[in-house]
C-alpha cells in the first residue's frame, strides 16, 4: 500500500541560489476545467471482502486487507456516513453508538462512485482528480475498474475528471507511466467529461522532487516525463513539494527547472498547516510569493485547501477551511485543489462523515464532526466547499466570515455577517461613494451622503427576515479619519416600507485608537431591511460608513 502523503519531511539548513533555465513568460490561462474551478482529489481506493472486486479484500480500510477492519488494525482515522449507499459491508467494529451495524462502502460498486459524484454535482465540485498509483501490480485491475466507474459517473453528473498519477514508490515510473498512458488512460480523453484546459487534456503528476525515499527520481528522469506528456499534447499539472520555489525543507535540490516546466503548479499542504494562524502565515510567506513567481513565469497556480485532520481537532467547525478559501481567493489563484474528497485515512475528507458519537462505532475512539461542541451535518464540508467555490468564482462577495451554516436548515451562524454583499440603497451619495461600499468587506472603501443636508440614511436588504441582535459599524481604520461622533438611529422593516426603531438616536463614537469601530446592540426583532439614519457628524457634515455588519 502506498505511503501516506502526510509524512513531514526533513528541513534543509540552507537554501542555495537557484540556477534557472530561461522560461518564456505567457499570460495565465483563461477559465477552463481546472482554471477558475474547484478540483477535488478523489482517491476512490476502498474495497471490501465480498464486493466481487479483483482485490477481494478490505483495501485501504484495514492494515491487513484479508481481515475485516476493527481496532487497532483499521487504517482509517475518520468514520464515514454511509446512509446514502445502497450497498455496504459488515466490519468487525462494534455497532454504532445508536445501535446500527458498522458497515463500510466499496468503490468497486459503481453505485458508490455514482453517490460520490452526485455529492460533487450538488456541492459545486467541478472536477475530480482521480488518483492513480503504480498500476502495474496487484492493484491495477481494481484501479482500472474504478476509472471506468468515474468516467460513467462524471458523464452522468456533468462533472469533469482527469488522471492524477502519484509516483510514490513507483520505481520504474519513467517508462511505465508512459506505457500506462498510451495503452490505457489516454483513451479516456475521448470522454466529453475528461477535463481540458487551453484545449488540451489534463494530466497531473504528483510527487516529483519530494525529499523522501518514496520518490527517489532524478531531475533528469522527471523532466523527461514532463516533456513527454507535453509532447502528447497534454496540459500538465505538477503536484509538487510545498517549498518548490525555494528548494527548501520538503524539496530535493536540482528540481527548479522541472517545477517551472509544468503548465500548472499545485503544492502539497497536508501536514503543513494545522491552525488559522498557520494558514495566515503561509498566505504571507509561501502562497503570496508562490503566486508572484507563477505570475512572472506564466504558470497557473492551484494551491491546496484542506478541511483539516478531524482526528487532531484541526477543523474549528469549518473556520480553518474557510480561512484558506478566503486567503486563496483574495490572492487571485487560478484554481483550488481540495485535499481531499474521500481521504478517511488521513482525516482530511470533505465527503459525508459521522455527525455525532451516535454515528461512529461504540468505543472506537473516532471523533465525529461535533468534536468541538458545534453540531455539523454530515455534508457540512461539502456545502462549505460549495460556498468557497462560489466565492472563488465571484458569485458571492469576498468575505473572511464563513457564510455556511453548520446544520442544514439551521439559522445562520452567530458570526456570519448577514449584510455582506447584500443589496443596498441610500438617501444620497457624494461623487462615487455609494452605499454598496458599506457591505463590500473592504475596510477602506466607504459610503458618504450628500454634504450639509442632514438627515441622511443608508439601508441594506438582507433578502429574508432575521432576528438581528448586533450591528457593527466602521469607518476606514486610517488615522487620517480622526475621532468623530455620528448621531445614528437604527430601524428595521419586514417590507421596506414601514420601519420601526431598533435602536433610538444616539451619538456613536468612531475612534482610530479602537479601529474606528462601534457596536450597537439590537433587540432581535425579525427584520429584512435595516436602515441607519444619520442626523449629525462631528467630523464631517455628512453621513459616513465603511462597514455595516449585521449578526443574529
């Protein structure tokens, strides 16, 4: 069984200067099946005894594939929600906490793959990168069967897919990967569901340049493979080390030109980030300079976004993953790779997962999605991915605040800004400083009313009634916006015509020393429209607002 990608690699003590061959710069690619899209890494590597598969064993469910999974030999660290599958297989685990039998699914069953691609369709996952490890051994026949299932499911659901070779421990890779493509995999490019970018069929090679024993290939051998695929007319993605750009830490030396010969770069991130602070550190110190390097060389950039290892409590009920979506969207990346769709072995899956301890085998020690006290539906990370993709594509405003409720049909999370990106109106505006700037999540843009003409108002339409309990009002944080008091009344309405007072007229202080922010407590009345009326401003003779944020 291939080694996990999780393993952290040794750190290089020094980073020598890079010696690069000339690289012709060209514009980043236009939207296609990977650029501007959400791609999910799809393992598709689970099987069960009794599923009639060629492997006839508990493939990737248990360390000993001949035995049904049970503690302590099970090779997964998160438990799936299997309620959507028509066929599952009994394990040796105790029953689930609510008494249901502990069963698991097989990717050899076509209905399993159909279910997965249905989830992708329903949750904005545009493209699936089907992982293909060394197919020349005993796993080859079942991998071939799953590939056929993926094609059929992608065609039926309107998804795209491409082959993503993982070269881990594939020691004869240089010749055998070409043979596999020519004799088997290239035939799939005739499918209307096979992913294309810039008119070329997409193929990814994961693992070149990693500084570990499982990928011992020379730069020359790897460059030969990249060049060969490009000569076949393919758009070639490189699944590369995190520190590909500097040749440090997890990267071997001598691979600078190999990395820069890919059409798209997709650096690995699992195991590198575990906290929101870490996400921001990588954004500043790794992702941003990576994007700049790719821009300079005309390479498309597809960073990883991961939900976090559930078993290590990394997820923070989705805030960890949302911060990555936010950072990558504001960076302007060309695409996003979700690692992974179904990686129950590393706990980084977005596929449906046990919600509570009632849904995991009793006494197994597995954590459920509610591990931090916040109840999450089993499909929560699929829905979160959908919203992240919508933000990437500009279908919802850029926001650092997670918009996805943790439970289907539940109220918005208390920390979700209901006003973000919603339609606005105003009594007047000065020049181009319209009311939309108050809900665009940009702290430096702002609405300003006509001058010397109080009263003035600004209004937002939430789209549906909500029990608003808190309004956060801001001005630009620049110290040039000196301390001032604005006299404001907050009103609400269900129909946009008749308004009631939610907070009476009061002088609200905006002070750069405290971020030019003030908070108004509201009664929780159900309102769809919220209006702020300004009758005074000690700093300027107009109503002014850069941020209008509303919370339940």
